[in-house]
C-alpha cells in the first residue's frame, strides 16, 4: 500500500496540536465517529471523542485543572497493516492544578488509527499515566 508512519503520526500530532490549543472541533476532526477510549479519570471508558471531551472538561473543572498540554516523544511503534495503524508514543502531560504546575512524565498513549477516504483517523486509544 505504500503507507508510511508519517500518515498516522500526522493525525496524532494534529489531535495534540488541537488539544493544546483547546480546539475541540480540531480534536474531533481526527477521530472516527465511534472511538473507543480508556483514560485515567472516571468513568475511564468512552465510545467517542466527543463524550470523552465533555467528560475531560467536566473532570478538569471539578478538579481545578487548567491549561493541559501534551508533549509527544519519539514513538515506540508506528506499525501499519493495510488500512490500520498501531501507534505507541511516550508523552508528557503538564497542567495547572489549583495554582500549582503539575508535570506527568513517562505517560504512554497507545492508539489505533483507521485509514479512510479522507485520511487516517483515530479509532481507539488508551492513556496510561506516568509519574
């Protein structure tokens, strides 16, 4: 198929750029309609980026968190098989918690992307916190 890792990573980077700018429409543009998501805050599982985004905003507000920013490291895996990609990337998540800057290093974001007629879209992800 001639696919390169740059295709899936371009979508992953697009999501992170949108997340860091608090551009929710930009985030949603990188996801399939049904996206399976596992993350560290309750209820820990969602079936779309839109419902995850709403839960993330509500949790952050309740917890006193603002300004969340993710920095991606060099991917551990960008494996492409046909129209499916498996991506594992180390991350750093920094945010302001009630006036104190918090940095979570060594987190890992694992994603599955699906190649569609419009390009690569995120169809699933799991986030594992670092310390």
